[in-house]
């Protein structure tokens, strides 16, 4: 694998970096297809000039757009990979599902999975000569895992970063938190059709860096804030009770169908993550490794101590480690 120094640094001159990314971005092809219920699903692809090189499909997390992933796509492309990345329904530049464009909503979690399946089968596969790799983050990790359960022969190997395999309920026990979700959804369903935000959720607003729990990198966080400030179409607020209920169903299904998960999987765990449940990640690796020893070496996540939730947008030490481990995993399954 190429040396980590080839990955972009957060101390790069801002003007030089933006010029490099802007020039690189011109190489991309940006298009869309109609997903489930004819929702417009947008994607980007970056193909190498040389044929036959390996391919990574990036599956982003909730609230994210491929526009946010420019630096990571740039780094992975420079490591001689073709890159494909999807914007999930209801976020990014893909079609929104509710009159209030800020509400995090999906009709069925399986819709995310079916969109990804179409993307890989109809968009990615015709352009490449080998099975692709998957690199998925947070909610994207849950979507990718469910996809690999439904289509066990589609992916060569996968890395799931800070995957949303369970929610961090704070001080509430998990069973009480799930009752709250179910109760809020029930009340919503019997009183009005428009999906409600869950407790404490609201329309998009930028969080101060000092209050963020996503990254330790001031520069990368500021880039993220500026991107969303300048591209209001990709702004997304909090989640609805319906989205939470659907995600809980998907998480249960992931654990119920572990035997179907034959793709070699590496789970990257952020040691300082309070966005998703680390214990669920531990349980996933322990149980999956027993069934399929090719996944989760030693039955454990690969933990990056102290890092926050968004490993690929972290300070260089954490980010370089996450990228290096991902590429090493892919190369081990070449």
C-alpha cells in the first residue's frame, strides 16, 4: 500500500487544496436514476484512465452528500481506485420525501438497500471488470450490511466505519428508548399524516465546532459547515419518529441475518463515538466472527482510540489510520 503521507493533510494550504479538489472534481461524472417509488437518486463516479483497476463504492451516512466526500474521493482515487458514491433518498442532492425538506425520513429502510442494489448492479458493475469493494459510514454501514446480507456475492470485501448497528440512547436504557420511539410514532399515526420530528429534533442549523461530536479537526469541520451553508439543497435536519422506527427494525434484521453475511467485513470503531452504540458494534463483531471467521479479525472491531464518529473527516492521525486500514483490508482481499 502507498505511504500514508500521500493522503491529504489538514494543514495543506487551503487555496492549494481547494484548487486541487476543484480540478479533480472536473473528472467526475454526475448523474441520477429513479429508485424505489421513482425517487431521483443521484450519484458520482470517478474512473481511472487505466482499465482493470479496483473499484470502491462509498456508502455515506445520514445527512451526508457526495459533495462532502470530495477530499476522501480525491485521496482514494490517487491510490488507483475507481470511485462510485451514492446520495441516499431524502438527503444530499437526491429526491426528498416530505414537504419539509429538512425532516429525516424514509418510508421503509429497505428502500435504501434496494436503491444501493440497483446502483451497484445497473450503474457500477457495467463499468468495471472486477467485483467492487464497499466503504460505508454510519447509517451507510447499516445499509451496506443489509445489502450484503441480501446479495452475499456482490461485494469482494467491505469496511464499515462507525456503523449504525444500534443507537446511543444516552442515560436511557435501550428498551425504554425504543418504547419512546414506538409511542411517539403511534401518537403521530393516529393524529395526523405528516411525520413528526422525534423528541429534540429540528430543522438544520449549524453547530459550533466546540459543541460538535463528529470530528476533532477544526479545518475539516469548518469546510463541512461552509459546504452546507453554500449548498442549501443538501441541508438536512433531525430525524422523524418513523425514520427511527424503521432504523430499529433494520438493526434487528442485521443481527437476525448474520449467517447470510459472507462478505469479509472490517469494522472500524471510533473510540470517542457517542453518536452510535459501540456495544452493538462489539456484539456484531463477536457474533459475526464466530459464524464467518473471515470478518472482524479476533472477533473485535478495529478501534481507533479517542477518535470521534466521522473517522474520514478527523484529524490526520485518526483519518490516515482509518484510510490505511481500509486499503490494507481491500488489498488483503484482492
